[in-house]
């Protein structure tokens, strides 16, 4: 079975004025380290607030912006690969 590899996930940036954060990362094939285009990413706040979703770009990268401080759960799915949560 193929596996997803998430790199650069913990690249977290903070604006000292707005108190919002960004979360970015890259979804890679674990075998050959190529970026997976179109992987579905869901970011769910543990507080139960509205979740956000995006898909990876041509290089397998994604970004969530204007996040409030708090805990989040990240889920990644891609056809033919084991889901990662």
C-alpha cells in the first residue's frame, strides 16, 4: 500500500499584530518523494468550530491562512493512498 509523507507541516508563522497563524506543508509520495497534486486536506479545530479544506497544488504544497490560536486536527486523503490523520 502506498503511504503519504507530510513534510514541512510544522512551518507555522505568526503575525505579532493580528494574532493569526498560517499552516503550510507538502504532501509527498513516501517511495519517491514526489509531490502529490490534488491531495485533499482538511483542518478541523478541536474546539468544534468550522473546519477548513483545500487541495494541494502541482508541487504537493498547501497552506491554511488566518488561523486562530488553538489546537487543530489535520487529515489528508488521496486516491490510492492510505489516509493520514
